[in-house]
C-alpha cells in the first residue's frame, strides 16, 4: 500500500480505503484526496469533506485487484 494512502486512512474515513480515491500532493507539502467518481458523476463532490463515513460509490481497495 502507498505510504500516503496509509497515512490518509484514519483521517479520510472511507476515502482512505477506496479504490476510486486519488491522492494529490502539492509542492508545498499539502495532500488532497480527490474523488475519481466526480469526473463522471455530479453526485460526488470532487474534494469531499473528510472523514467520509458513508458513500454510495465506495469501492474497497482490494476489489481493484480482484479478477
């Protein structure tokens, strides 16, 4: 698991373990978590308020590697 994602798990809630979440670091050292679903579905906020405790688009990271 990516170290940044591992660091995000506690503060991000579901987004920290979602296969659709995109981690975007800045040059100044801040890291933002972006919802990948927001690009195609307006129901999802691009930068959700964290921690996310419920989400209809949640896909566990493990599902990303399943056959």
